[in-house]
């Protein structure tokens, strides 16, 4: 078991400067993508993508709803990569085109 | 000029639907909308949620039905039965539950004078009861609303005497959608769009594939099969009374982006859910405003529902819910995130489009709208709406 005190599991320590991408909800991850610069998205995507297979392999050792805090953070970062790839792989800019008014959309898991 | 329909399959199968342009006035007329309220929404079976959300006795949710000026309380009783009631106290007509969802372990108590009801809707306690005049509590339970559950989907009908039960209403859809693993599904995501658009514009936009390679050219440019003249042809269109089904196949030549390749390569648990599908993509419009979609998944099939709740002639709350089996590990959680994020972008583009279509139609520059053969299910929908609304004149 890795230390609860470290931000990320030690084998992924080099990703710690990007730990602000450990966002709890889909809504937050979407907002982060849309409010980041193109360079910030590329930096995050570029650092995470080559490690994704190792990250998932590591995270699969834990029950999904009972992970140590550092592993949980890493999972949330992995979910953010899925979100960010919409920009880096498809739209080539932070926001998608022809988006609906953000003030009138609600995204959740229990609505 | 003669219309050439030699290769137009659907109008040959359903010639009664015709080929004429369709009036757009039904989407922008306030008078038409008032008739829809009375003649469609107050008399049809309406999906208001799922029984999965209220698994335990006493679990409840409230659904505000602005279109019918109703507030509906859906609750599981101590006998496990799901019932719907008007969310209104029998004493002075106060709204009983403020909003949302909850658990009624003992009683639901009115905030005004503490009249209390059990989870079967019976009036159980009235403060200072003997000071009322011959009050018989048995007569003053919550007002029941006709309720039926089908594959876990809760439907209500505001008609005090519905002219048909839900299974009769669903017609051939009930026969077709049978035996899926609905009980293994859980809500993975819900998106709600408060749209400045008529409810039928939203349904029309979702009820065809024609727009997909154009409106969704970045997010899903090649998801559906391309099989005739460079366009997607739907596999089948079937009408079941008021309801419709169209089916489509996915594109085997679809080119996955890197994230999709990563997701496709993840280890997953064996398949847990299969939906009762006839193709790889089944789209049911259950009249008037409920859509049930099944996607064939690599592992688990996906169930997606839409509820289009009219708020006004030019305002609709579009609710989209994605159901998947709960993820068991990080791999499955990432698969779920991939599905939900991509779907959200598609819906986001659709919702924006509903508004621009409404804005265009509201200018009244165009009297009619046109439907091609692959949009025949929209033609059917407009005809069913028109048939209901015409009743008022008879």
C-alpha cells in the first residue's frame, strides 16, 4: 500500500504537477477542459497518454469504491484525460463547436 | 412535376403517410400548444422515472409536470408496490413534498398543519382531528394517479379513467422490448438541457440519422453505417400505433481516435447486460415524449432514455439518461466515462441545434418543413400529434 500522504502513488510521482486535474465530477472535468488553454490541454494529455495503460493496470488492483486517496486522485486524473481528449483528438481547440448555453445545462449522476 | 419514388422504400411500405411538406405551425403556435396539453399530455401514458430509483419501501421522488400543471409523487409502498399520487395535501391543498427525492420511513407530513400520510398514500394522522366535522380519514388519502411499471420504467396517466392500460397503449413495443437485463442497469449519467425550443423540434432532431455526419461531423463523423450513395440507410422502420422504431447498423470501417483505441483495449469483466435489440442501434419513440434507445456495446449494451418535457410552446426541458451496469473496476469506470463524455458532446450539439431550428421556424419565413424518405418516422410522429389535436374540433 502506498502512502496516504503522497499526492499520487509513488510510481506516478512525475505526474504530480498535474494533480489539479483530479476533479470529482464530470461537470468539473468539462469546465476545466473548456477553461484551459490549448497549451495546458496538450501538456496534460501529452504527459498522461503514454502512462494510461500503466495507470489503469495499477488502479485495477483496488476495488473501485474503496481506493486509497492517492490512487483515487490518479483515477480522477485518468477520467480527465478522457474529457480532455475531446479537445486534443477531435476539436483541436479547448471547446467543442456549436455548444449549448452552459448556464442552462445540468450534468450529473443523480438527476 | 412527378415525384420519383422508385428507390424510396419507406413511403412504399407506408404510403398512407404521404410525401407532402408538413406544416411547421404546430411547433410555434401557442394555441396548438394548449391543445397538446389537454389532448395529448393529460390523456397519454407518460414516463416519469424508473422503479430502480426507489428500490426500498418508502423511497419516493417528485416529478413536476409543468405541461399538465401537476406535481406527481411516485413512491414505493410498504407492500413494495410503486404508486403515483398528486403531491397535494387533502386538507387545504398545500403541496405535500417540496421537491426532489427522499425516504418516507414513517409518514410524509404536510408542512402547513402536519397532516400525515403513510407510504401507501393513506391519511394516518390529523392534529386536533375531533374538531373537524365528521372527518373520515379513510376518504382523505392522497389522490391516486394511474401508475404502471414496464421494464422498470414508471408511467403515469393523468386521465382519472385511462382509456387503455399501459401494455395496450404501448402496442407492439411491449411485445418487441422483452427480456432485457434492465434490472442490472444503473444510472451512469444524466444531462438536462433547458431549451428555448418546442418539444417536437427536439424529438424530430433526435429521431433520424440524416443529420449525424453533418451536425456531428467532429465527434461521430463515421459512427453509423454508410451503405447507399454515401449516406446512411436505416435498417427498418416500424410503427406500433402511435409509437415508432427505427434501427440502424454501426460502421465497421469506423476509424477510432487514440483514446477510443485505448478504451477498446481495456480488460473488462464478462458481458453482464444485453438489451432486447433487433439491430445495433434501436430507437423507439414512445408517444408522446419518451425515447428509448439501445446501443449494442462491445461488452454491455447501453440503454439511453430521453424525456422531452414541454414547459411552454417555445421552451422544453430535455432530459437524457444513460444506463449501464455499475462499473466494477477502474477499466470499466473509464469505459463508462468515455461513453458518457462522447454522448454528452453529441447531445450538446443537438440541443444547440434544437434552439437554432426553433428560432428559424419562429420567424415564420417558412410555412412548411420537408421530410425525406429516411425521415418518414418524423412524418408519422407529426401525423399522430395532428390526429390527437384534431380531436378537439369534433
